[in-house]
C-alpha cells in the first residue's frame, strides 16, 4: 500500500515591471526538498489571472523574446472590451493563453527538468506586490 503525501507551500513575489520573467526554479525545488517527497509530481500554480507560469530556458535573449512576443500578440494599446473595466485586458488574455500552471515530475527528490529548463513566473500586469504562487508536491 502506498503512502501518498501532499505538501503545499505558498510563494510570495513582488514584481518591478509591467511584464517580466522571474525564475522561481530554486524556490520550487526548495518546496520539493522541504516536502521530503522523493517520487511524484509538483504543481506550480499562480493565483492571478494576469500572470502565468511557464517552463523554458533561462537565457536573457529568450526571456526578452517571450515578453516581446507576448506584447506583440496582446498589445496594451488595442481596444479590448475588458479595458472599459480595468485597462489590463492584454494581461488577462496573455495569462489565459500562456496558462496559470505547470506540472513537473519529481524523481529522486528533484524536479525532473531538462538541462536547460527553468520555471518562470511571468508578470503581465505589474509592477505588483504579493503575487502568490501555490506549490503543491504530491507523491511518496
């Protein structure tokens, strides 16, 4: 019979720009280590609809390209219907398309990321304080 464990940790981030990519891999691995879970899955979920969680390479040019492409696909200046309420429809749309979460296997107590992979919190409507990412680790 398996002994399934569930561990939850909240990360709190402050952002400094309208759009930015923040590497949170270390904080997520810290939660995995703290959980004591050796084999399972790790979920990272942002509780904000104007942000996203992605996995990609931590290279300055690529991070810049991701943010630039997001701005091109979801420009602030477009007459989005939601802008009548908050003037941040671009951030809501980008968050919806990029997604609020990623799930990563945990093997040997480590995130099973590829050599060049890191986990990023994408701020799409900053700067903000108190952005929350829920990290949940499940397994044995």
